[in-house]
C-alpha cells in the first residue's frame, strides 16, 4: 500500500439519496430455475439527457485532475440518477483513480474500458440493484482488492437461484451488440461486430465472487481461459446455469 494514500480509510459512505434502482429481473423469474431465464437489460443510455452530460463532463475533468476517488453521480437528483444507466468508455482515461464509487446507481452495465483504470483498488457499486454482472475486463485491474457489491442482485446468486441470461438467445443479441468490447476479452485481438462469442464466467473481483461477461474472438480463446481458470466454468447461460453463479 502506498504511504501517501490509505484506501482502507475509505469508509463506504451512504449516499445522500434514498433512490432505489429496482428492476423486476428476479421477481419475474422467481426463485425456481424452471420459471424461466432472465434477459440482459436492454435499455440504452440516452446520451441527450442532462444527467449523462454531467457524467461525461465529470469524467473529462477527472481525466485532467486525476483524483484518487471518483464518484460520478455525487449530488445528482434521484431523477437524474435514474437516467444514467451506463458509464462512458472514456473512464479508461482515469489512470490514477483508486476508488470508483457508484452506489445507489441505476447503472445496468459497465463498459469494458473499466479494465484500463490501472490504479483501481476499490469498486463500490453497493445498492446498484440493476447491475447483475460486470465486464470480464475488470480482471485486468491488477490492484483491485476491495469491493462493495449487493450480491443478491447478481445473476446466479445463491439467494435467488436464477439462471444466467442465455447469451445465445436472439432476444439478447441487441443488448450484446451494444455491450460487446471491440477486442477479445482473452487475447486482445480485434473482434468484428457480430463475430464475437459471448460467455459467462464467475470469478473473484475485489472481495466478492462476481459473474463476468466476456466476448472472445474464437473457441481456442475459450479453451485457453478454461485451462487458465480450471475451477471456473465458462458457459453461455440459459436453463440450469444458476449453479455456476457466485456461491456466497
Ligand atoms: Zn434487472
Ligand atoms: Zn481471442
């Protein structure tokens, strides 16, 4: 740990809002796996709203000022919070941010670019109940050691026993097109639109086991990942996949 900064002193703050970003993904599909399989959130970020402009401006400013703690939604009204469902890929420029705080957000996906936040040590997405998984690229943040995640909101979690969305189901293809990284999550080769293979894997991120979405260029890359992490299953979700979720 650096002497100039003690991230353990980060005190997991409560936000000043009681905004509750609920969704019906788990209620609809219930606790029994045979009731169905959830879908990926399909909402796309409205880039014309004021709240999004504020977030984009804050990322721009942080890219210049390089703060150690970045809280993109601080001070936003509940209405503005509800309008921010993603983060801009420009967060890749936040090379010195050690704490990313996104608690009580309505964010339903994080960009693969988060993997380029090379100083990230703490990820706080507590009570972001629409965020059911994280991008695999987060595993590239080699300093990440602490996290605060509402684990009951995660796909495959042991409380809800809901399966993972079926990544090969056509109803998810539009959401995947919007999410898919341009490079293979494993080897980094460019992946042309529509040719990537989406998969799930559950791995430790910070202090939690979290479902991660990856998009790879080829089946050899899936095999390479399976060999590298033999205790984790690389799968495409669907009926019966709940058991591959986080176990605690
Ligand atoms: Zn949901
Ligand atoms: Zn690859």
